[in-house]
């Protein structure tokens, strides 16, 4: 499995840890050192290869307090798929890559390496 460097924007969910900012029935939990893959019937995962696009996503989430959002440094396996999808209770939902935030890349697996520190995140968001 060839892994590429990238970034994943995450939301803190109480003491459970981090999940993707796009919360839906296919939500997964991410933690340092863990390799995350989509649940059966769901896929692939949305990531960024450029930190600037991750920053834009955080700034776009104006109704979520910044302290609940994190940027993870990741390694990811690029997907050949061109849309994300997840299975709800009664139907499957789809979103084309073109409809996702600018700079989104799709991944079949994500390995969280580390998180930007509060200082790094502050400097990024203020820059």
C-alpha cells in the first residue's frame, strides 16, 4: 500500500476523540497511529494534500467553535473512486468529488500521524 502525505480536518467529540467534520451515519473515529478505512457500504474518505485547503475548511465552519476542530497530519492511500457515499438506514447517499470542498482528495485508508499543535493551528488560521 503506497501512502501519500496529507491532512484531515477533524472535530472533537467529547471524550470519544475525533471524527470527520462531515458527520453522518458513516462517521468514523480517528486517533494517532490508527489506520482508518470506510465502513462497509461507505467510501472513500475525504482528505487534503495541501494545508491551505484544510485551513479553508476550518474557516468555513464558522458555527463550530475553533477549539473543537483539529487538523491531523496523515498518510493516506489514494482512492480511484470519484465520489463519496455512505449507506443510511433506508438509502445510500452520494456526493461527487466536484461537489466537495476545493482541494479534496479521496482516500481508501487514512493513517493519523500527528495533530497540528494549538500554536501551529493559531499561526495557520491567522496567516
